[in-house]
C-alpha cells in the first residue's frame, strides 16, 4: 500500500502553520492540518498528480507541487517514491520566499 513519508522539515512546517493559525482559531488550524494529511494520502496513491517543479537544488530533483485542497495558499512539495508512495519534502505558505527556503539561487 502506498504511503506518504513526511520529512522532519515538513513536520515542522505543519506544526508552524498549525500554531500560527491556532493563535486565532484552533478549529481552523485543525482543519488545515487534517486537509494536509488527506492530501498526503491522495498524493501517495496518485504520485504524478502534482506539477513537476524544475529546481536547481540537486537535493530536490523530481519534486512536485500540490496545493492543499480547500487551503490553496498552502503548498505541498513532495517527491514520488518508487512504488512506495511519496515523500513530503515541505509544506509552505505560497506567500513566503519559497526559492530561498528551498535553497534556490536568487
């Protein structure tokens, strides 16, 4: 069965997002978190669903992008795994300097 392996940086991203939203609304923070995990499951079963990103950082080869359904300002960066699902690399708000966060040259 395909699975979503969530990297340590992605886990921290989710925690940061949850804490930021929870300052105003814990239920909303929970909804975003739950939607993210549902999206991870969907991506694990359909790894080619997202848009391929051409990034110069060699550590991000093959990374794809998928917005969290219902919360499109949050973007899931993931990598398909050979016959095993996906690795969730990062989960970032689209308004952030994503290139800098991902180690892309400016």
